[in-house]
């Protein structure tokens, strides 16, 4: 299981530090709710911009059988080597009508990588969008639904509207793709 936290330092500084920055201690285990979690070292994670170290915690509860959990920053998508903002940009470009090859060329990533993101988002984007619509409605109960048009278009619309609703509520700018990662437990692509 992974817990997502909001990265408080600039992404470039985090990457330069190899991910070894101070991370917030979780108040409780997300799986069992037990209030005692212990920091338990790091493990390497490779990104397209270099290796970073991800903090691990373990739950001291017998309910969790002392399982280990990852503390994932909101800039990473579970199981992906690219940052959330890069993947989000690709999803937005595709929803605007750009093909996967031009997106890949613009981002400097393999076309197969972009195609993989798009396929996964098309297949599972509806569930992720539903979660983001719930988050948006919590901030603005009269907010409008994201546009219909398939998994990716709906996912992009839900991410943008959820970030906009929370930005209006807090008065602070909200980066949509980091926000989406934080509210989907790192599973932006399902």
C-alpha cells in the first residue's frame, strides 16, 4: 500500500536531493487506522529524470501484521517513471485532439510510453474520474460534471474541475495533476 503526501519543496530540489527530503509522518496507517507508524528506510525508484529514494513506513499494529507502506510524493504516479505533470500534460493534449506520436515527440519520450498511458487512462479513467468528481463536489456541491466523451476526456475534465473547485475554496492555486495524484492514492491512471 502507498500513502501519498504533498511535496512541500520544489520538484527540481526534490529530484536533486534524490528524493531524500523531510516527509510528513502519517498520523495513522491508511489501511487499519492504527496511530503508530514507524519510518523504516528507503527504497530506490527510477524516474526519467534520475533515481529517487522513496521513504517507507511500517504499521506497528497486529491488524496490519506489521506491513510496510510507501510514502509517495504527489509528483509521482504509481508504477510510472514520468512525473504526474508530464503524464497529465499528455492526457490533456490527447483530449484536445493531438495524437500520441506528436505528444511523445513534444515530451521527448517513446511513442509506446504515451500510447501506454493513453490506453490505461482510456480503460480505467472512468473510475479515477468518478473519484475526482466526488472530491470536486466536496469542495463545490453545485459544480458541474466533467464532459462526457470517453475515459480520457472525462478524466481530464474531472481533474481540472476538481483542482479548480479546491482552488476556489482555498484561494490558493492548485496544480491539477499533483492534486489528482494526491486524491487517487497515486493511481492517476487507475
